[in-house]
C-alpha cells in the first residue's frame, strides 16, 4: 500500500475563491471610500475658510487698520501672511483663490 503524500499549498479553486471574495469586498468598499475622501476634502476646505475668516476678524480686532469685506485673498495675504498650507488647500479647490473676497467667504460659511 502506497502512502499518499500530503500536498503543501493551496489548490487553484481555493485561490480563485479568495480572489472572488476579495473582488466583491473591493467593489463594495471602493465607492464608499471615494465618497469619504470627497467629503473630507470639502470639510477641510470649509475649515480653512473658517480659519481665514477668524484670522481676518482677529487682525481687525488687534490692528488699527481694518481688512474690508471686499478685500481679496491676495490683499489679505499681503497684510496677514496667510499660511502657505491654507492657501494651497483653497487653491486646489478654487482656481481664482486670489479673487475671493472676505464677504464671499462669510457667505460660503453661512450657507449649509
């Protein structure tokens, strides 16, 4: 009587089952992940806008010269020295970042 050798490793069917299950899980999770990334980017943009408005309010409270509501982001940057990180985040979202006014930022923050 011959002894059967015990094979090591996985069979082709086992590998195909694992690949199929992985594909189904990926198909389920990928759209949710993309939605979360977009939501996180919009929340980050909103946070940066709030930070810039607070920066303008703080600057106005501490200095004799006021930043007007119709001043653009380029003018505000020259006065306050906005962090390059904040500028980069908003620049990615809006090509005309330098033309956004304080009033537009306040309006964007007030609308849900």
